[in-house]
C-alpha cells in the first residue's frame, strides 16, 4: 500500500521543497510531470497533481541486477496532489517493491531507501 502524508506547505511549495531535498540527498530527478496541465491539454480538468520521478542510479541498478522486473516500478515516484485545500504526498515503500518482486539479499539497501523516503515525506509534513 502506498504511504500518504499531508504537507504543511502549499502545492507549489511542496513540489519545490521535495525537489530541493531530492537533489540535496544525491538523488536524480529524472522527470516532473504536471498531470493537471496534461489533463488540461486534453480538454479535461484535474485537481493540481504532479508526479516526480527520481532515484539513485547506483541503488536502482543494484536492485535491477538482483531482479530485472523491479524496473517496472523504478525509478521511484512521488505523487503530490491538492484536494479541498490539503496537499498530500504519496509513494510506494521500497519494502513493498522488494516483497512484490521477491528481492532477496537486498535488505540493507531496501531499508536505506525506505528510511530516505520516510525522511523525504516527513520533511514536508
């Protein structure tokens, strides 16, 4: 199950804070998708929603070497959305991916990724 946290910041500030924290922690932001803008381009409306796709190529590569199918869920994603004035941040824990793909021998790495994700989400809570 995804982890969902409430941000104490506005939607735009939450995105900015998370991107800054990701870069400061040595992660690479591969892509930021403004999903509400994409919906608008298709003639639809969507609450403010952004997906940040990020990761650490070294850590991700180790996981993909252990199990190629984990690449279906890597890089890691953060979903940020605003609804009724509240901003939320969600992510799938690495431990859930490890269970899904039966990753063996990667316990330390998975725990470190989960600690990083928790700290990242808590930084805007």
